[in-house]
C-alpha cells in the first residue's frame, strides 16, 4: 500500500498542517505518497485531552483528521502551493479496540485516499495502530472538504 511512498525523517509535520501550537496533535511524519500518509503520535501525560490514564479513544478521529490535513498539505507542497485549511464533514464506522490510548503508547495514524472530487470533497480510509505490535486500535472512513478559498467560503456561509 505504501510502495511508492517517501520516508521523511527530518520534515517537521507542522509545516504541512494549518494548525498551530498545542492543537498540532501529531508528532511526526513517517511516510507520504500520492495516495496515502502515515504519521506518528506519542501519548504523554501532557498531551492535549489526556486524562489520568491516557487520551480518550474519541480523540482518534482528530488524529485521523490531522493526518488527512497533513496529506493535503504534503500534496499542496508537491504542487508548489501553500497549505490550506479544510473541514471534517463526517465520520463513518468509527470503531475502536480500546477506551483510551494509554500514556506512553506510540500510535501510527495511516490515511489512504479513497476519493478526491474536483469540488474539494474527499474521502479517506483511516487506521490507528500501536507502533509496538501494529495492533489496530481504531479505524474509520472520514469525509472532508477543502474549499478552493476558505475565506470566501466562510464569508459566504454566514449569509
């Protein structure tokens, strides 16, 4: 599935995301290709959303969404364009094998493009796996929207 991907050891994932500060939940980019991206996050006691024993599994949807955003940022940079914001439209079949991602665990977040329409709508198959044994901890299909011009889109949405 990642045969044509490139390994990125020194690329700061923040350069691919429209997020900033503590809202950047992913730690690093592992692989990126024309149709997929794989990122990593380490769960720490000071991780955003962390509770006494870990991060609730529902936060996995945001890990997936940020991996999709990193994929979009990577694709934009490949075309010589800037990183743009997008919107999570929906999640289908979010299935988890745990109630929380334990402190100290290292997660691999993988997104695979299923569909990318000309109108900015995209669909991605997403998985979160434990880095230690590659056990699948969460999966979902996520639908996203990236308008050509987010400012114009947001301005028009208030009318």
